[in-house]
């Protein structure tokens, strides 16, 4: 039976290629997402600077969130990633060195050092052994001396800004490394955290058993918040942001991988369904001459699975380079460190192969059900027009999908807050799309009925024929409408989710920013005393230090806390009231000194704490701090931020210093004049610049755009996939009408008349698809915009929507007309008698 | 109307078969109580004007469609008692088909098309039987050709070979010469006639062509879903005369036609 099916393949190359492409591209996308997922999970980063150290000890960046009931073993503990570098106590060095097999343990320090306009990494000279970095000229650095990279000469005096202070050093040696090396005591002072190191590189004795040493080191650091890294994991110690990036990568890959699998199922099922519909006569003939329904079912399934095996193989071949390319784009956008190695091993391969085969199998089951229902008398009937389409199963599934869609709608509005409301968007789009697809023949019929009159009014005979065709072939027409609906729906929903999210975030940021001018540092921060100096500049009404980080509420139990933690902003008690828009409902901002915090009122309520109470915070660097609540403010939903003193926050960041100073001009003082005054103050401080608030909001908006761009990239991939299926289904559906076109031309139609008729039909199909797609995206967007913004309409330019529907219509019309033209090539008499 | 039962000698017997299409409000009666039997090694032509129920009759008799009422018995097996799968099995073992058009799978060669019913039944085709059948229809030198490379008459002969290869109890032919020219049609009809005379095959053929009908042992006439007459040892002229009469008769009572 399968042999027969495969033999007939070459007589329907069009549908074969369409189905094959749908399956192959599905596998490509699933594998690419799988690869990104594995890359995120593995976080393989070959070490560069620490390459000579077979073992690297680094701070544990994982934080296990407190459980509601710590004694309940059933409750899952969520794990967050600490945002700042967790440093290690220097005391560990001796412990590690006493482990047998360890030659030496080197405490590594890394801090930004700015020379002129460029910022490089500064280290102590002892770190040189970890790469190893060798002198190409000169000698090791003594106090006040450095070893510098290419472009410098021995004896040169250079001014280096490190730890926010400019100092002059003499170049004592040269190396091939771009980094700058200081004498160890200098480095310790410049890094600003004596007694703690960023990482410890462990050099082993020749012939030492690495496994045994690793075990020994592990025991030596037990009790400290440290992890021992080997192999390709060591690179993570060099790039502390890799942990967070991997986590984001995992989320991104799972979200879009899941979407890709559902869309692939949808697309493959539609394509297979269409191909079975077009083989109705062949199937009916087989039934008439003695195939049982079961045999037809097995034939369709077997054929699909056989096809899927080859399609999946091709998909796997292309999926790895495609995933690599995607990863390259993400790295180029700065979402993941470039040093991360893309891995698509056997697990994503297995997932891609398994899911692709499963998708084909499920889709084939659906198509085969229809094939098995073929009645043998259809072989004898002249025209195969399907009228009945609504089965009980279809109805039940449609009701379930709509029910799910409505439930998500309600859940989004009722439970979700702020940006996380977007998380229901993906499933919501699919539920509505599948639900509408299931009842598409009915909707198509109604819409054709409505559109019939205007279409006939403007397009004459062509429109008359087109609407007649559309009315009598609603089932077939619905099959080509659904991909258009899906493409329009997914594209519109994803685009406007992003534009809305970006707009709302920018708005929230701008609203909160009351400063007129901002001093920002490109050298890792501004000294803590700098704020006071700024405050005394004439024309300054208020100045506040600024630092931000992410932390967790360690106690009491915080039910509203996610593994992403809370955004913490550090501000100065003296200037915060004037430089931010925060208005306290209880307490005073001026009390924000020492170990204290100002909470959003709703958050404090969740915690059951009020002004005067104390909560325990886990800061970004892993330190635990007890802070007193000194005030409450009404935070904007979804953008809640904890406020703490700037120096407290800065002390627990990797940089260790406030990053910015916010300045509010006194009444009557122009920002330009103030900027000029401040520039004078900055004369001796390379790396600090004055910027007005527009620069700041623009920079924030740019960061937001990067995040949005990544989502566009991933969604674009899936939209492109559905676009392929739009073209696929148009080509399939049109080329199957060869006989009909032939007959029509025998009756006196010119080619032009047929093409015009198909133009109107394609227009009808696009309009119906676009309307349904818009409904799908609306059902997704409305709850989201309601929650984030309180409005019904999304933010973002209207031309994006026009672009989406324009593209969808253009794809539909062009692919239909091209196929029509090709189909019209044979002489009408030949076409009319050809087997359907 | 006369009963035409020749009882147990019949290969196929229809008793009071009714078939209505559509729902309650817009129902159309296609067969209105049809009873007939087809004896072994007989060649029957079923004739009637358009909409007389010829096709529906053929579909019901061949087990392609299920009647609304009455019984169809093929070789003592009542088709109503069979499940869809059992019905299909009976069809491929005991019933052969020749249709007007789209008879063959375009991707399969002549030989593969002929052996398809055997393969569907999971049986091995005996090479000498297959060769004999293909030779019988005069296509011995075309067995590796695809249907697209054959003329209409040759394609129809392949279809007859396919119908013969399972040695069915009965062959149903639906306008087998409808798409053929006179000379080719004569070849095809000769083949069917030969199958009845030499192999003892039973053939039931629906046609509207009096010449085609003249190859049959008898002709039965359908109008408005009922048998309205029969003619033994027909000649083309006699059949044509009767058909003209039937046409007029059908015009007088156009209601219920299908």
C-alpha cells in the first residue's frame, strides 16, 4: 500500500514539495530552538584568560529562593541567579593551597581600568600566571608600575582611572595581552574590596590527578558560597553575566520552541489535509476497487511518516547551522556573551526528530481520518465538492480552544500584572487560531456571503465567478484561509506586544525620572563623595547618587517574588525626592540612610510589614542585609522597584560604586548653564560625562529595543514559517484546479478572465484570513494592553499592521496568480480531460 | 411490474431496494422499490433516461452505497449485514468495476494497475493468470506502460483486465464506452461479451447507448427509480425505439427524477 502511495508521489510533486517543506522547516526551527536551549543549559564557555588554571573556584551565583514552608519537601524551590559577582574570601587561598596536588592558588582580581577613551580590564600581576601572560619586554610591575599591552612603550607614563580615581603609572613591562597588570598590592587597593577576590585560579603540580584535586578543593571550600569549575565551564568565571544570559536564553528558546512545535503541527496538519483533499478521487478509486478504510488510513499515515523521515533528516542537517546563525545574531545584539559556545548535541537533535515525527504522525492521523471516510462512489461522481465539514470532534475541539482562549483572556486581566502579562500571549494566539481554524469553513461561508455583493459590484464577471466558486468550495477555501490567519495573527500579536511593552517601559522610566541632568561614568562608577561635591555646585537644587541591582527578599516569605527577583534602585536620601517621581504614602525619603528600604505599598502588604519593621534582603552579590522599612510608595504595577540608599546598593554591586549622579537644576537655572558648571567640576575626572535626561531616556529606550529586537527575530522566524505555508497552500489549492480552468476556457473564458477570477478569489481569501488573523491578535493584545496600560489599543505605529496585512495579501495574491498562470499554460482541451 | 427473480441461481439479487437522498424536507427518491436478479453468466444492460436512477442502482447493487430500504444479496450474502470493512473485502473479492473515466492510477503501470486488487487483498498475483488476463484484453505488449501513454480504449481495456483478474462473481460497468469512439467501444464491448460467453462471467452494465446495450442478453429499463420494462435479445433498433418512448414518458412525469 505504501509502495503505491510512494509511486503516486511523482504525479503530485507540488503537494509533495509543499508537505515536505512544511515538515523540514518545522524540524529546522525546532532544532534551532533546541540548540539554543542546550546552549543555555550547558553554558559552555572555554576559558580564555583563566586557560592555564585547570580548576577555577568562583562564587556561587545561584540563589535558592526561600520556600513558603521550609519543612515541606514537596514544595519546589525556585532558583534565582544573583545579578552581581559573588566574591570569595581571600582566606580560601591558603585552604586551597594546602590541598595535595595544588601547586598554587591565585586570587584573581578584575576591575575596569580606563586609559584615555578605552576601558580595559585591570588585574594583579599574579593573575598573569593563569593565562599565562608573559612579558615580551621589561620586568614585572612594582608599586606604581604596570605591564601593558601592545601600543605602549617601556618607561611611558600613563594616567589610568580605576576605582573612580585617576592615577599615573609607569609602564615597566609589555605583554601581548590587551589587559593591564598592576603590582598585587596596587591591584587590591584599586579593586576596592580588600580581603575578597573575584575568582581563584588553581594551578596543579605536574602529574597531579585532576579529579582528586578537584575533590580536595571542593572539600576545602565547603561552607563557602563557592563552586569549583573545570573544562569549558571555567569561562563562566570570566563572564559573570553568562549565568543570567543563559537563563534568558533558556526561557527564550523554550517559549519559541514550544510555539514552533505548535505552529508546525498546525501547518503540517493543514498541508497534509489539503493534499488528502486533493487526492479524493484517487482515494475513492482505491476504495471502489477494494481498499478498506483501514488500508487508506495506513497508506496516508505511512506515506506521511516516510516523507517526514526524510524531511526531518534534511531539517536536522539545516537546523544546526540555522541555530548557530540565530545564536550569532543574539550574541551580536549583546543578549549572550560571544564567548558562549553554541551546542546542538544529541538531545536537541532527538527532541527535534522526535517532535517532528510526532507532529507528522498526529497530522497524518487527522488527515487519514478524512481519507478513510472517503466513499467509493466519489470516484464515479464528476465533481468532488465537499459540503459536510462540521463533525462532533471538530465542534468539541473548537469549543475547548475557545474556552481556553477565554480563560487566558480572563486570567491575564484578573491575575497578571505589568510586563509578565505577555507570557499568556503565545498560547492565547494559538488557542484562538486553532479554534477559528476548526470552524473556518462556517466562518468562510458567512464572510463570503457578506462580501459577495460588494465584490460583484466592483469586479463584474470575474467577481461573479469567484464568489460562486468561493461559496461552493468553502471547505477548501477555509484550508487556504487558515495559514493567512495564523501568519497575520502571530505577526500582529508579537509585534504589538513588543511595541506596547517597550512604550510602557519607556513611559514608566521617563515618568520616574525627574532629574534634569545626569552624570554618568564609563569607568565603572563615580566616587561616593562625588555626590556631595556636585551638590555644592551653584545652580544645583538637588543631587542623588544612583545605582541599581537585583535582589531578593530572604525573610519574611515573599509570595509575590519570582526567580527574577526585585529591581533595587539606590538613591541618596538628600536628593531622591527631587530627582525621582516617587511620592511616599508613608514614612520619609529623608530617612533612607544606612540599612533601610522604601517599598511599594502593595509589596509591603504582601509581606505583612509596614514602616518601622525590618526585612532581610539577599543582595545581588549574595550578601544578606537586614533593612528597616522607612517608607512606602504606590508603585506602578509591573514596574515595582525597591529603593535603598545608593551607597548600600553600590557596595553590593560588582562595580562597588554608584554609576550615576542625578542632578536637578535650581528654579530659574537653565540646564545648559548648569551643564557648563558641572563640566568644570569634571575637568579632572576622565570618563565622567554630563548628559541631559533625553540622552538617558534614549539610552534606556535603546536597551528596551534590543530586548524587543530579539523577540522580533524569534517571532519573525515563526512568521516566516507560516508565510511559507501560506504560499504552499495557495500553490497547492490553485494547481489542483487545472481541470476546472481547462473546462472554463473551453466554455469560452480567456486566460485573462481566469486570471482575473483568481485575482478576486485570492483577494477574498486574503481579506477573510486577515480579518480572522486580526481577531486572533486582538483577543491576545487587548487583555495585555488593558493590564499594562489600561487602554484597549496597543502602542506602536499603525504602518506595522498595514505592513503585516499588506505582506499577507501580497503573498496570497502573487502566489495564487503565478500558479494560475503556470496552470493555464497547457492547452485547455488537455487540461480539461486530465485526471484531477 | 413483473418480478424478475430467478431465485438461487442469481449471483446478485435486489429486493424492493429504495434509496432517498437529502433530509426530511428536501428528500429526493432515487430508487423507489427496485427488485431484480442477475443470473450467472448473463450480460444485462440497465438503461434509462438521465435522472432515472441508473447510477444509484449500480452503486447500491455493487455495495458502493447503502440503500435506504430493501435488500441486496450478492452470492447469498446480504450486504446490509456487513460492516464497511467486510463490504470492502467482499467488493474486492467478488465484484469487479469498470467506470467511465478516471479508472486507473496514473502512477502505476498497466500490469501494476491490473494486479492492484490482488495486492490490496494481500494476495500474490499468479504471473500466468495475470499474463493471460492482460493477453485476453490484447495489451500483452503494453504491460510496462503507464496509463498516460495509452489511448482511451486501451485504458478501458486495462480496467476490464483489472476487473477480471480477481475472477469476481459479477462485473459492474458504468458507461464503459461513454468516453470512447464507436470502433474502440465495439472492442471493449466485445471483451465484456467474451468474458460472459467464454469465462462464464456475470456482467451488469449501465449505459444510455442502444448499440452498447445490444451486446447484452437482456436490457432492463429504469425510469423515475422504477423498472418500467425489459427486452430480451435486444437489437440496437429495438432498444432505441423503447428509449424514445421512455424519454417521452419521463417528460410527462418529471417529478422525483434524479
